[in-house]
C-alpha cells in the first residue's frame, strides 16, 4: 500500500545531489531559497582529439620529440601543444584554455573550456544534512499535496484555483488571468481548450484528473503539469480541496516529478510556511489503522476518499476471483465498500 | 542427521523475496518462503528488507537463521544456519550501457545479444565503421553518461586500428570524468588486443576481460562474455545500492541479475529435458517481462520493461475477453501505470489484467526476437520454434485466479506451434534456484525433479491452411480402463480434454492431410503420452494467426468463449 501526503502542515525532506562528485556549497543549518545552488562541479566544456602523427606528418617514434606539453599539464589559449620543425614547420596550438588529458597512440586529447554543473533546491528551507561531495537534504514545513502523475518539470508561482467557462471566448476578461501562475483546474479540458489555456502562459498546471488521450500533449508541454488523482473523470475530494484552499493565492512550488513511491518521488505542490507546531526531522512511517484516511485507486472508485472502518483479519474472495486482504472503507458519500488493501493509498494529513 | 539448509534471496524493485530449501526428506525441497518490501535507495540499506524477510521465515519455521547482529548464520559445514546462499537482483534502473563494435553485423548485433541478460539499457552504440572522427566519438561517449562500456568486434588476429582508437577514448572517459562510481568496461573483442586494452585502460578491477564473442566469421559464443558481464553488473550495483557489498559478504556470494538467475534454471531444466526441444521461461512481473529461451545450446532472452503506448492500448482492446469501453480501458491502464501495485478486484479488472499480460508478453517476445532473429517469433503467427515445457512465472501470472486463465494467457500470447506443455512456477522459484545453482547445483536439480512446478496441461496446436469450419483433426483419447473417447475439431475451434487425475493418458492425433500438429511432417499424426495437468489437454485448432471478428463486442465474446471452453 502506498502512502501519499495531503496536508496543511507537513515536514518535507528533499535531497538534492549531484550525479557525480563535486563541491557542496551549503552548511547544516543554512537557510536556502528556491533556485539556490546546493552543490556544483566543474566539467570541461568540450574535448578535442588531435591526430598528431597524421596531421603534422611525423612518424609515431617522433612523438616524444615534437610534443611540447605532457599529459596532465594545464594549457592556455594559443599554447603550443606539438611542433614539428623543418622547412615547413607545423604547429598544433590550444584554441582555448584547458588541460592535456592524454598523449597516446600518436594522438593528443585535450579538455577545453569549462562548464559548471549545479544542483539547486526547488523549495525554500533549511539544510539538515550535508552529503559529502554530493549535495544536501533540505527540510521545510508547509502545505503539501502529492499527486499521481507529473510530466517531469518544475516551476514556482502564485497558486490559483481557476474556473473557466469554456463556452465563452478567451478574451475581453472572460477567462481569468493565468500568466505566471500555477493554475489548478478540476478537470483537464479537451485538447483545444487545453491549448487555449497554455496560450495564456501559466507557470504550471495542476488538474485533479485528465483523460488518457491527453497524456501525449501533457507530457510535451513546456510547463509542469500535475494530475492529483490520476486518469479519467475524477472529481476533487474534500481532503485535497481543503488544502487547495490554503494554497490559493500563495506562492507555491510545483515539482511535477514522475511518481516512484519506492524512491519517495512524487509529483507535488508545496507551500512553505512557518508552522506553530514543531515537527521532527524525519518523516515517520505510517501504518493503516481504523480511522485512517484513504484514497481509493481501483476502478470504479478511483480518486474517491474515505475512512477505514474495519480491517478484517481474513482474506476474502473478490469478484475477480482473487483472494485478497480486504479493508472496509466508508467513503465521503457514506457508502461503505470493501476493497483490496493494495488498492488504497494511505493519506497522511 | 540435521538437514542441510540453503537460502536464496532475490531483491526486486518492490519486494525482497527469500526462499529456504532443505534436504530433510532426502532430496532438497522448498521449506519456506517469505517476502518483505525492498529497501533499495540512497537513504536506506538493502539489508533491512532482507532481514525482515528472513525473520518471517524464522517465525514460520522456528529455524534460527540470523545471529544477534542480524547477520545470516552461514556455515559451509552445516553446523549452524545455512550451508550457502544465492543472491539475485532486479531492483534499480537498467544499467546505462554503450556498445562499441567494428560493424553492425559482426559485432554490434552480437553485443546487443550479450548484454540482454544483464539488466542493461543500451543508450549508445558506436559503429567503428561509421565516419565519426575521434573527437565526435569522445563527445558521444561522454554524453552517453554510461555506467558500462562493452567493446567487441574484430576477429582474432584481425584488424585492430579502430578498436585501439576507441579504447583510447574510453581511457579518457574513464580517467577524466568525475562520476560517482567509475564506469565498468567489458572487453569482448579481438583476443590479440585484450592485453593492449588492459595495459592502456589502466582500469584495474573496473575492466573485465572476456573471450572474443565472435572469434571467427559466422561464429558467435556469447557465453565467453558472461563472467565478465556478471562481474561488471555486480560492480555497478555495489556502487549504487547501500548495504549490497555487506550483504554479499554475509552471503558469501556476489549478486547476479535476476534475469540471469532465471536463465541458469532454464538451462538446468533444458539439460534435464529428454525430449530434445528447448525450454522457454516467461516471468511476468509488474515492472517488466523476462523471456528466456534455451535450445540446442543457444541461450536467448532479455528483460522488457513495461511501458504504455497508444498502440498497446489498442492491442489490449483487441485481445480483451470482455466488452469494455475504450475510454474505460485506457483510463484503467494509465491508472495502473501510475499505481502498479493495484490488484484486480472486479471481473473487468481481471479481464484487463489478462489482456494486458498478453500484450506485454507479446511485446517482450517481439523485443527479444529483434535482438535474436533466430527466435523465429512473429506476434501474429506466434512462436515457430518448439519448446517443451514452457515455464510461466512472475506475480502477474501466478496471481491469476485460476490455472485455466494462466494457461490461456500463455497460449494466446505465445501462440506456440506443435505440441508443448505449460508449467506454472507458483512459488516463483526460477531466480531462486538459479542463484543457488552456483553454490549447490543439487538444490536446483532436486527441487525441479520433485515436481514443484504445477503441470498446467498440454497444448496441441494444429496449423492448417484450410478455412474456418474445415475439419482439421480427429483425436482419440485412451485413459486405460474407461472407454476411449473421440473428438473431431474444425478450424477455428479450441477443445479442452479433461483427463482422469493421476492417470497417464495416451492420445492419438490424426490431423487432416494438410494440417500440422508438430509431429515432424504435415499430415503426420501419432500417439502422444500425456500426464495429468490442471487444465488437461487443449487441442488448439484456431490456426495462426488467430481469426477474430472485427466487431469489438463479437471479438470479446469470442475470446470469452475460448476461456469458457477451457473451463472459465
């Protein structure tokens, strides 16, 4: 069973690390703002492999004689790397600052220029752990909604619960202003209207659900898109709705990560805020019990929420013919249903 | 005398599974198995999931397997704990791999086959015959962000200039890029260059020398590359998964890919097989499908990761045994992608689950056939090589409500030709036995021999050029004491013949003169001895490709009819 966090006040720990060893730029206890670099590494801008033997017309045995720089040496732009003297002198110079990586097999390999690779925090918070040579863990508190699907992008901006009357033209103030905002719409509209929305330059889009046919379009949009409940025609549930009200009008961070619960990666919208409550530095493990709030995953209940009223000890046979561990859930509409434990998401509020 | 115990561990993306085998009843058998959520990630330790699973086995059996520090009690003399352990792993992203070969036909194709069993994802291929200058090649090697470079090509004593240049570039990448872990390098090319590669690369334990997988023209031997690939796989995963090095030390074994472990068991089964046919194993899990084929000394296979495309949705719609709205079906599949752990609760769910399993199996067979053209698989015509048995494994198959559903899912996705038997690996033992085979081969042999796999039944596929309704085969069933039964099938039909339990039966197959039942010649029939399976004997006269109505409702009805013919 998966755990998903939909909460007005939640501790969030996010790890930002380089894919390789580098230099960590922050310290424990330091406050960081969104976009602030956490760690960086200097990498060569480009490489050049120069065939000395064939380009300078020398024999392989003459390499040692004509090489002016050795492997490992730094070079400046214009430095002579190799030079053949004689009636027709030939020279190979560095065309940029860099380093000689290797001199072998009649060839010289240079790393030239420099580019910085950085990893930056997507949320504001405090550094609670430094991972040597790689990055750090940022802790923050605030309102959080984790979703079901994201297109891999992220952005920040004022959150706006948006309602659109698609029957009206998108001009003359008929449609709300969306420019630069993270806009929440309950359902993703059909393609034509989706494109009209995107033309109004929102910073990000959050939908409760979208029809599957729109996935290729959503995946290709240049702004972050999050589906909170999944695919189909799913209406927003009351628990998420309460948190959306808290976000409305506030600057939020939309990280439309691909959902991978095994690695604690979720698409999410986060509103950092100072909490009156002091939370621990660790996200505590959650377990299912009577009274737990859950979201249903399988058809036909996808996206609806409820409360666990019974956890029978014995497995039972479902209509599919499978014998599974059931959980009895009272939905928000008072309907009591039995669903397999695996078809629930435990909501942490 | 106290029994000998062996433990096998498989670390999957979602679950860590542990099996305990013992020889309390003379031959080795499965004593207990358990699973626990995997703990594979940067902020956890893989040993936690392992310990949780082993503790479940301790609770169930009362056998003490862990010491007070929660380390596995292992003693090769068998005085305490287990005598030995095996370790396989399918968790983690596929290993980003670059292949470097001297030509498409004579090395890259072979390299693709070599890496297919080792949970790799080929992110770049460099064909040294392409007109790519050294600088461009170097830039490509760097941008690939590969965790593994596999170099092949060049017949022994053959031309070597381009391979030498590529080795030089890999040297630059290896020594100059600040990766978290050093990339691994497997050299499986021209043997006369192996020493040169070792000297030039200076990669120490990160270089794995293999024999030349193509020593001569028209000769390919992938197995000479397996040891090097296994070592490279273990090195990559050791650098990625916290606790893995320590777990290996405890178990006294290096980790191997789950797909490779399954391959070992399939090879053992093939070596025990006396019918001269090959063995096919399909392991269908939520995250991917493993296809392993062993036949005539050849090993083919690979892992196909699950993804969802528009074509997959259409394909699922075309093979589902229930009239479901297209939008509903697409929605359910996308939600299943977002939540792979969802289990089928309704009739619609289970129909979808089975259709989706068929599509994924066909996609997997197809992708293996692209790398191994000799597999001779075509999605519409089916698998034209003979295999017996076909082993069905993995949670998506073992979790189906009835054996008949598993049988039909296997039959309709593989579309075998001739005669074959389907067996079900209910306890998902294929990887468990494979990783233990290197420690104590007797465990695998005796457990397989004990009949632990469930015999689902025998399928006889009748291939006929005739049209629907033409008579294609007559069948006579002899079960000993009861009167003989006779059946006649026309093209388009499928017939299940139930057999008496525990009674070997003989079936006489009499195909029409233009029909092939896999007895060596078109029109040739004969007696077939079969043992009782859960489903029985299924005579599949539907032909290849399967003929299905265009209309959605009629097609679903037809597919459902087939399932009902098998018993629902």
